[in-house]
């Protein structure tokens, strides 16, 4: 459950620290005081869209932190995620989530004090809280959502997702098949183009690193004459000497130095190291002269070879210009072109294989979709019966409710065994083959009609609450937040709504937070918080105070109308009625 909530610089909230009860919590106050802003903050904490518009004016950032107490079943779900990511906290029964939004647009998410990305925050937070906002009434008007309500009631989400995975596979197979069945003239042109490209690249017989080697050889051939002249000059200086032998060569000079240093070493042992240096230098010069001689003899003056290299480099440049920036990229282009050529060349064989795969998937998906449909039909009747019972408690005793499930046949659908009519092809998407729609008859004698066309605003609110009450029975989400779900509901029904919300918390099944304007609902609260806004130093600030005793009676009385002894007495009666229902001592105030 959500134990504590801290909000800083969020909308009109300056600094707010809330502690919630484990049961039924209620927020009341004038419109615009900030009740729904608290719900918005929780939504943001759980991974909602980070909107810089929520940052309080003249502030640089908004911060929200929530402390959650985890039950054993919840720990079973969340602990493996925390352990895998190294996000364990000091207390295994406590989870701390944080969210920070900065004026720059950046958002920071934290789990147990460690920074995580948004998807990880959402993954950890998903099992913790279910928020039913004011706009949720509209979801009843969207027929597509009716199927999700039914699946949630029956616990079919995993089965539906398994089916969706197969449907995505079928869609991918059909897309690949459609690509292969494109215009034949285009495929013929593509075949010619690929054949030319593959043949051109293969004929070039390129080798990685070849271009660098050719550039080195071309440079040597282009400068062969100068290279020969310079190497001869270097060799003469080292070995032959200059001016026809009149000037002693370096090798001869080093020989003379070696003899002198050798004599010195015989006379003085301190010259031994220098003698070794001279010997090493002599060996190095001899090695150098040998390299120069061999290099000079290997210099090629072949114009034909130079022309051949120029032509080869020109070919490589032409291929690089068309197929890549390097020989490696040209070769990779050739491999891909060859693979595509192979695919097109075996087009008919591949098309036949894909058609067989498509047919197999249509049968496989049909069986899975039929199993899901049967599970939905099995759950539809008890769901309708429970909703009818809940509506009766909400002063819609004569209302009837039903779940309509239909199929749509289509030639390219999946194969479904319809029973006596044999196999039919039925339209199927990631949700299955069923079109689910809620039907209602608000008044006796009226036929069941689509909910979206019949229900009034007040009826829609009551139907939504009835559905939520039914769904919450099977829902393992510990904290349920209702933001003004009492829209369109009058005081006469408000008491019944309060009872239902309180019953959701009975025996510790759920923690409920409710934003309401009805005192009949607020009277059932185990923690009643009053939200106000005040202006101080030209700034609006939201304040929250926990009510009890006379302060709670006064708040309920003001919600009933003008504060008077009559409204106070009515408030006492509301609290007494709630206390009796909860099997508690009647309120004596």
C-alpha cells in the first residue's frame, strides 16, 4: 500500500507530506483546491508523462516521492525485478519510488534511491496502484475497452497476450509474402540490377587492404629513378666512398675506429664498453648497406606495371563510388546483393513456403482464439450477474446488464470450428476474434441496448463503479485510487457508493484513496483529509489537514450546504450510519 507521499513544487503545491491509512482514505475540499493534483502527482510518480507545466511557478524542478509497504504476494512479484537490477532497499518490506522533473524537460526516476530509466520505474510500479480517473467514465463509451474489462475480470490477459504474439507472427508472414508478390516487372528489373552488381563485384576479385598496398607500390614505381639515384648515393657513402675512391667510405672509417678503440681497450679496460659500441655500430652499418643494396637491386622501372596498377586503382575507385567507402563495404554490399538475388531467384519456392506457413498459422491462431473466446463467454455470465447485483445496491434495482460477444466472418480470417456449421474464417486481431460490447436496460420492459447509446451520465458513473467493484474482487493491485468517480451521482446513492468503496478495503483486500464531493461517501473514511488552498505573499499554496471529531463533522456539514446545527446533525447521522455498517461504535458527537 501507499504509506507516505511527499510532493514538492508540483503545480500549486509548495511542500506536502501525506501519510495514508491502510483502509479507506478520502480527500475532500473545494474545487480547484488541489485534490486531483495530488492524484496527478501519484500518476507522475508511477511513470506518467513528465510535463514541465506541472513545475510550480518560479521553481526549477518538481519532486515526488512515495513510500510503499509491500505484502508477501507483492514482494513475490517485485523482488525478482529489484534483485536482477540491484535495486534492493534496506527494508525488504518497503519500496521507495521517486520522480523529479526539471525545467529543462529532463526527468529523473529513482527506485530505492537509485536512478533508473522510465521503463524500469513503470515495470516496478505497475503492480502497486490502479488509478481510476475522471476520464475513465469515457472508457465505458468506447466499445473496444469492454473486451479489456471482461479479460481483466476473467484473468485472461496472459492468454490474450500469447494469442497476440501469434497474430503478430501471422502479420509479419503476410507482409513478407506481399513483398514477394509485388509487381513482376519490378522484380525482373531488380533481378537484372542485382545480377549486374554481383557479377561486377565478383569479377573485380577485391581483397581487403589491397588498395593501400597498391598505393605504396604505385608510389615506388612512379619515383623509381629518384629512388635508384638516392640508394646508389647512400650505398657509395657507406661502402664505396666518393670521388672514385679518393674519399674513404664510412665502412672503412668505422674499421679504422674499431682498430684504434681495440688498442685502447687493451691498454685500459675502461674502454671495453666503448669497443663493444663501435663493434655494434659497425654491424648496423653493414646491415644497412646490405638493405640498401638489396632495395636498389629490387627497384622496378616497369611502366607496364605502373599502368596496370593505375587501372586497378581506377577500378577500385569506381566500385567504391557506387557501393561503399572502402573495399570492405563494397564486399559487404556484394554479399547482401547476392543474398537478395538468391531470395528473388527462388521466389516461387519461398512464396509457396510462406503460404504454407500462413495457412498453418491461421489454423493455430484459430484454435487459440476459440479457446480464448470460450473462456470469455464462460466469464461473461457471472460478470453480468455481479454487475446487476452491484447496480441494485446503487438504486438501479430494475436494471439489466449483459455482455454481448460476436464474431465477424471474413475470407482472410483464421479458421474457427463453429460447431454444427463446421469451420468458418473469422476476423482476428491481437485481441482475438471477439467483438465484446456491454448491453444495458436501465428500466423494466426495455430491451437490452448498447451501453454507449443508452446510459445517462449518472447511470454511467454507477455502472463504472459497479464494474470496478466487481473487478476489484479479483484484482490483486493493493492500492486503488478513485478521482471523483462519484460524478453524476446524487446524495441518495452516495451512501451506497461509500459502502462499496469501504467494502473494497474490508479484510485488508485493498487500500482505497478517493477524491469526492459527496459527504455520504466521505462519512465512510478511515482517514478524512481536507484539502484547501491559501494565498500567502502573493502565492497560492495547497494545504492538507487530517480531520476527526468536530472538524470532520463541520467539513461534512459544509459539504451538505451552509454550516448550521441542522447540517451538523445530518453530518453526525452520516457518520453514525457508517459506523453501524462498519460494526463500530456510533459517533457520539
